[in-house]
C-alpha cells in the first residue's frame, strides 16, 4: 500500500513537471510551430518569469529586493508581462531578418539574463538564489497539497490549450500559417507580416514566463542556473518536435512523454555506482540529441502531425 | 597607460584573434550553407581536447600538433555534415538550425563523457611574461597566438583569393543559384567550406586552451562573441569576420578598463554582454555588417 502511495506521488510529480514543460512547449509551438520563429533562449524567458513571480510573491526578505507578498495569480501575470516585454524587444530588432538572427539574439538574451541574475546580488541574492517562495495549496494535508498543485498546473495547461486552438483556427492563426509557408504571398495579400510575427513571438514568450513562474512556485526555490541554458531549451525543442511541431495536442503529449522519459532515465542512471552515474548522465543527453536528429530526418511531423485547416472554396 | 596596454589591449588582441578564427568558419557556413551553425563552438572545444590527448601521448607542443588536429577535425566535421546536415540541404533554415542545436549538445555530451567535465591545462603553472622596455609585459604565448593567427588569416586570404576552390566558395557565397549554373560542383565547395571552417575552429580552440585552459564549456562560452563577430563583419565575408573578431575581442577587454574614475567601466562579470550589445547595435543600424555582407 505504501508502495502504491509512493508511485502515485511520483506520478503526480511527473504530471506537474510535465505540465509546466507543456506550457513551455505550447509557447514554443506558437513561435516555431505556427510561425516558424526559432527561439534559442527559452531558458532565458523561463528564468525571467521564475524570478519575477518569485520576488513579487515571497514575504519581505533581507537577501533580495522585496519580497512583496503578492498573491500568486498576480505575480504570475506580472511574470508573463515582463517576459512578453523582453520578447517584444528582441522580436522588434530581429523580425525583419531571417530566423537564424533571431536564434542568435535569443541565445544572447538568455545568457545576458543569466549574468544579470547572477551578478546583481542586491536584487536577486546572486548565485544563492531566492528561497521560501510560496506554493499554491501548500497548507493542505500531505497528499492533497500535491494533488492540488497538479490540478492547478493541468488546469492552466487546459486553458492555454483551448485558447491556442481557438487562435489557431481564427483568421489570425491562418495568417500565421500562411506567413510560415510563404512569406512573400502573405505580404502580397496585404498582411503586415512583421507585426504578426512579433505578436506570435510575444505571446509565446509570455507563456514561457508563465511556465517559469509556475516552476518557481512548485520548487519553492530559484537560482540563476535553475534552467541550464542549453539543456532546458533543448529539452523543450525535443518535446515539441517529438510531439509534432504545429500541433498543440502534440506539444502537450510531447512534453509529458519526454519529461517522463527524461525523469525515469535519471532514476535509472543515478542507481549506477559513482563515476558511472555521472558519465551516463552525458549519454542520456547524447541519446536525446540523437532522437531529435532521427525525428527531424525521418519523422519531421512528429507523433501528432499538424492538422491542416480546410481552406474552403478558394476558387 | 602601460597597465592599459598590458592588461587590456594585449589580452584584447589575443581574444580578438581567437574570435576572428572562429568567426571565419561561422561566416562561411552561414554564407554558403545558409544557416547559423550552433555546433561551431563545440567543434572548437573538440579541437582543443584532441590536441590535449595528443599532447599526453607525444609530449609535443600544442602548436606543433595543430596541423594534425586540423586534419582529424576536418574529417570529423565532414562526417557530421554527411550525417546531420546533408539531409537538410533543401529544407527551411529553421530545421537545419534545430539540427545544429541538437548536434551541439551531442558533441558536448561526447566530450564530457570522454574527458570529464573538470578543467584541464595544456601547460600547468603560470608562465612568466617577458618584459620589454622595463614596463611592457608580453607573455610569450600571447606573441605565439597572435602571430600564428595572423599567419592563418593570410592563408585563408590566399585560399579565397588565389585558388580555384576558394574562388568557387566566394562565388557560392554570393549567389548559390548562379554558382550552380556556371557548373561549380556545389557538394565539393561545401566540403571545402567545412574543411576551412574546421581548420580555423581547431586553431581557435587550441589557442583559447593555450591562453587559458581546456574545458567542455569553452567553445559554448565563445559561441556568442563568435556569432557576433560574423554578423558585425558581414555574413559571408571572411575578412569581415577577422575585423569583427578583433573589434569585439578588443572592445570586450577595454570595457573593463577604468575609463572614468577608479573602478572598471563595466564590471568584468558582464564582459560577455559587450559582444551582444555590439551585435544588437549592428543588427539595428547596419544589418549587412561592416563589410556589406548578405542579409537574409
């Protein structure tokens, strides 16, 4: 019975982390899947969201600026707004150039943000991070606090999913697909391509900020290395590509599936003795990378291929 | 004043030469294969570790082993191109960039697995700098790095300006369709591009390791300044990459000089931000870069 209880808690934890990653994957799906924009700095937007929500919602502390004791929903909204603003600034500069420039610039933004959170010790407590971050429903009794956290995360994912599905089928979503498929013809049809792209990038960035905020509240702690700049970004990419770029359901399933694989293999490798455990962690990254390459080359559509919208009578 | 030269200008030139060599490969792949290769940093790292391993085996100086490293690294990089980039020759750029991002982490995990994540050094201990005119302190390794980098840049210039394959590379960078129409063997040019880029990456990795240390993150740490150097110089412009590299390396080091008052102008912790700021400035005001490169 105890064992079953343990497994259930582990399952809840998988769903919670997987759900938070699903927010990131859905955000990337708007950028990459819908619009064809490459964001190599997912970790940066994630960390900004985490810090903003953490600092606004914690009780006042000597170690960092604030805390401001905000209710969590408000701090999460603030996290989304700040991430969106940074996304807007990057997108404005790079949008008239090709995807590669945006990739380089977003990689740079993630790095600069990490430097700021690390060096500005008065604001962020530097490398020691922000702790005692409140968690939703943490005062409930033992299993129910975990259950409620999972419910909150999955509810947010569900809301995002329905909003994104509506957006995808709306005229706005159709124009996005048109831009990705043939930019020139979308432009010729009188669409303001650059502005629409900036919009998609900003919405995606906001969702990554939300994911970061939720992660901060779930872990109750955040430091500048919370999201290892490449592995975190990379994992979200793999999730979306495996699930199916351009498909919201694919993004969610990909996130839950890849998180389960990532987490379960960690349990396995950590059981290996000493040095071997450290080394096999590298093999894990290698295999995930290889999996991405195979998916890209052989199954570029992923598990859930993008559903094409009926174009209607285009005569 | 002499502190300025000893501790800022000379290290800046050394760092700049390293960025310049790295950026040559980035700008050529960007110009000819049309994608930003995120794996380029890890290729430099791999070059440093290959040299380190051969030093363990032979005990020779890293600069003597550099040509061997270049050959091995070129073969490895051509293999990578065949396995991971060739299938995407006609795909949208985003797909290739994702593939290169994945390859970056695959190479890094291989280096971490093979050589461990801890720092290593080519030459243990601290080298005493030579002192000229009682005040000018230049370490011998810095002289070696800057001179070797200059020689390599001249070689790149000679290849691009005077050899058949070099001219074909420049033609393809200017217009791939036109190059194909005139009968240039594009796959051969692509191979040559990877070889030239890999040789310069090997040199950049070895010089960087010789200047400081060998670590599995060293290539990634200079990836952003390397990209910045290629963009500042103009995509597809190797001479631009050299100028951009030197400009960024020197600016990074000069940014922490006490220009105003006693403290450094910019905290050294933010040095990495300098290249980014220069790159953003160029993207806003002159996206084609200093040498009027391509804008995609």
